[in-house]
């Protein structure tokens, strides 16, 4: 059993409407990351793909791009939809000792499928929740309303998250949506589902992301700068929204606690240098601050107001612009890990956080934050 697993290469390509097929996009990011690392297809031990029949508009969707992702005659598997879980699955496959290397890929072309509300409504059971038109956006709006009522969070607090992340996105060539906006600009965008407005909600993007994982021996053969996965955990809460407290963040609290313990981190706000958080809806970034232990419950907005999570703050959050700027649905979790790795390599360009040594990558899936994955990376 391998004791250490590293990320040794990453590649991504994102945009609003990429004029290439899923196969072509999958091939492009796979070839890019393999060329960067200097690894051949023969040396890839296993492939873990994150895609979805819903999000590709076809049955058995993964079989149509496995070969483009170096999967021909290879051990290949799939983590449905959440590429944060795909990364965890790939980590376990290498850590088990069965494979020396693993290619993890997440991909979605939102421009070719139905809307986010249409597809996420299918997450609900067909008898009780689907008929009331519950889907990801309305679920997030219910969560935001409860958050505002319980802790006195304002609509402007949510808008400020969008201001920060869309500004950060200006320095990310992969960002789909980017702008210098004021709180007033965000508040003037159309209401999507109260209290969420259009610029507080993630866009629908095209994109793919590929990472190569390796055990310690192989990692040192391919690079002098492996990015070690020092902590990883994931948790899921009950399926029915009515069976859980949307503000308690129990899955995130447990997943982050276990990941921090594994990585030897006791004070995340002090010990981490950068965090890439999956925040499909602006209010959720504040909630996730609390679930990750950066602050106490109800104090996420204060952390933002004190500029702790700004680019020059104590713990920069989403230097890439986050999911509010770029949202290829199944790839967004892997993108968080990719962006965190780039920060630790010092290769994040204009969005680089100085002297980053430890980073957090977070993925979320399901209505109202049902599933959370937390990954701790270190140079």
C-alpha cells in the first residue's frame, strides 16, 4: 500500500461555448497534461472519469470519450457527475497499491444539454419533490433565505461574494464570466429565485479538467515538485432536503475535520495559504467558510467584510473566480484541485498567491450542499 499520493500534472480548458466535441475536448486536456508530465499512455495505470448521462445527453456517456482520455484497453471507471469524488476515487486506487498512476478527468459541455434547473430537478424523487419544481437554484434560494433569517445575513453580503470572485476571475483565462462589479451592479441583476440574483448564481459553462496522480516512487520519477495529497475526505447527507438542516453543514464539518486531521492541520485559517471553494451560489461561500471551520456559524459574512478572504487577505479564497465565474458542471470539483495545485507550483499567473505552501480544494454536489469533498494539498 502506497503511503503517499501526489498530483504531478494538471490541465484544463473552459469557456462559454467551446466549438469542439466532448471527445475532442477530452483528448485535448488529456494530451496536454500527459505532454506536460512527459508520461505515455502505456504508463497510465487507470482512468477515473467524471461525467454523466444527464450532462452529456446520452446513455453510457463515458464510453464515448474513454478512448480520447487514454482509456483504450485500460482499466477505466466512472464517478458519476462529481469530479471531486473522482479525484478521491483516483487517490484510493493509487493509495491501494494496485496502480502506480491514475488519470482523473471531469468534463461537461453545458452548451449542448438542457439547463441547470431542468437537469438538477431530476435529482429529486419523481413523486414528492420533482412535482413542486425543486431543483438546484430554488434549493439554494431556500437555503439562502433561511441563512438570512437565522443570522441576519443581508442580500448585500451575498452580492459582495460575487463582487470578489468575479473580480478575481479577470486574471483567469479560463473564466467564463468576469467583471469589475459593485454590490449595486450585482443587486441590479435580475432575480433568479429570491434572494438569489443572476450574478449570484453560477453560469452554465463548457469545460474539461485532467489531473495525473502518482505514488511516491513514480511521482519522483516525473517531477521534482510533486503536490502531495495530505488530507482527503467526503461525506453525504440524507437525500430528502426536509430530512436535514440546510445551515448545519454536517457533511462539510465532518469531511473537513477528517481531512484536517489526516493532514495534521489544527487551525485551518492560520495554516492554509489559499482555498478553492465550490460556491455555485454566492451565499454558499459564506456557509462553507463556517462548515470548513474558518469561523463560527453565522460569522461567514464577517470574515468577508474583514477582507480575510480577499486576494491579499489572510486566507485568499477563490483566486480563480470560483464556480460563480466558471461552471462546467461535472468538472468543477477537479478544477478546484487543479487551481489549488497551480497555486502551490507558483504557476497561477496573475492570480498567484505569494509563497503558497498549503492549499484546500473543495467540491460540492447535490441540492443545498448534500455532498462535500475536501482535499488538502501541500508542496
